[in-house]
C-alpha cells in the first residue's frame, strides 16, 4: 500500500501494488494470488524462490520489487474491493475531486503522463491523455491543482537545463495545455499545488532550490540547500514543507523558509491538528520552527524492495493515517496508533 485519499473511516481509497518476486535469478513462484493476503510466515514462505542462489549475506532470495502501482483498494460499506486504474505505467497520486469523483495521475515511459478519472462507484476509470504541451520536455513532474493539473519538464538532461511549467485543463476527453506559468532555472524534482484559502493557486517547485509561483511569476524562497529539493508539500494557508536528498526538512512560507531538522529523505508530509508531520523510511516526526520530535509508529517489515518500512502520511476523517507496505494505521492524537486490516 502507498498513498490514498480518505473521506471517512468507511470510505477509503488506497494506492496498492501487487508485489512479485524479482527476476534476478531466473524468475520466481509468481504473484500473490490474493492482493490482500496477510503477510505471515506461511504466506511469506510460498513466495520464496527455493531454486535461487543464496544472497551474499547467506539468506534466501526472497526479495520483491514493487515497480508499478496500477490499482487502488476501495473500502465502501465495510468491504474492500480492488480496482485497476491503468494497464501501463504507475499511479503517482490520488485525489478526491468534486461531486464524488476521484482522480489519479499516471506516469509511464519516463516523460509522459495522463490523468484517470473515476466518475463514481463501479470501478470504471477514464483515461485522459494530455495534449498541447511543449515538445521535448524530459524528466516531467505533475501534480493536481484543484481539478486542473500542473506539469513541469526540463528542456534538456543537464542539471541546469531550464524547466517549463504549465497548466492542463480538461477539454472533452483530453487534458490540454492551457496556460504557461513560465520557466525555472533548473530541473524540477518535486512539485505540489493546492487551492489557497483565498481561492488562488498555491504552487511550489523544488530542485536546486525551492521556488514559489505567484502573480508576478516564479521566485526563489530558499536557496543554498544541502542537496537538491526532492520533496514538496504545500497547504491552503501558503505553508510549505520540503525535503532534500540529504534529509534536510525545510519549513516556512513564501515569505521565508529555513531548515528545521535533518532526518532521512522524507517521502510524505501532512498538516494535521494544527501541526506538521513528516515521514521518512525510519519514522514519523512532528516538526515546527523550533525543530522536530520523533513519534512512535506501528512496526512493520517490508518484503519488497523500493518500499519504505514506514508508511506514507494521509490526513482524513479527523485522523492522521499511515499507509505502509502491509500496515494501515490511524491516530487520533498523533502519538498512539490503531492498525486496521485491509481484508
């Protein structure tokens, strides 16, 4: 399991991947038959390729590679079902849209994106390709901005190649490039947007610096970072949480940001209960301008490669949630966690 969107405790949608053994040693026993099979010793042993050579450390080769999130697990009326969002690519973001609709951003081929929309119950996802974007963009990043999509891509493969940013809006069955937001002086590694409290777009981009887009265009709000900015999360208040490749946690607003902590490389952040929380592969931390405090989290052991042991943070239904590789948990105070079976 990965990220998701939560309306209440009975209506949840989580991004999931069906793990499978890697092919480094000529294949394995094949996928798990049931997507929500509990991870216990018996289930784990059936996934070990007994014919493979031992790992360098002497253990059996029981590694798994999660290389594509293509489905979502949907909970309604107390039961879970699995819906396939895409046959190709990987789902990078889920969002609850208006009128009971859900949206997903799907990447494939390294430089291509499309948006999938679920109009209502029934598990049918409509794919909307994008059109009209400038030709030749590489290393693209995308995020929701309300019901629109912001797309960024570099003009070249160099670290200092300028990036073009624009807005995609739905026109019939496609997402069309409708507005350019200007260029940035380097590649974009992280992008996030939301509608502000005053209804205007809040938009931040990260790379060799941290930039914010306003009425006058782009301006840098934090420079001389230790490592490139690889994670950005912004909020309607205009606040932003960013993380660098070296584990610096940056907190602030367009008026000023500063490094408040150094943890691992963060993969998610939420504002919940009036406080900011971030998560890396090792833990969950409450952060503010004075520093950070580590919070206890449910323990889990991932059998998959490229999957952090600590789940991704989600805020919803008056709770803080963690969607991990095999653990879904929620907290009512940010300190004590209740685990929820996904079956």
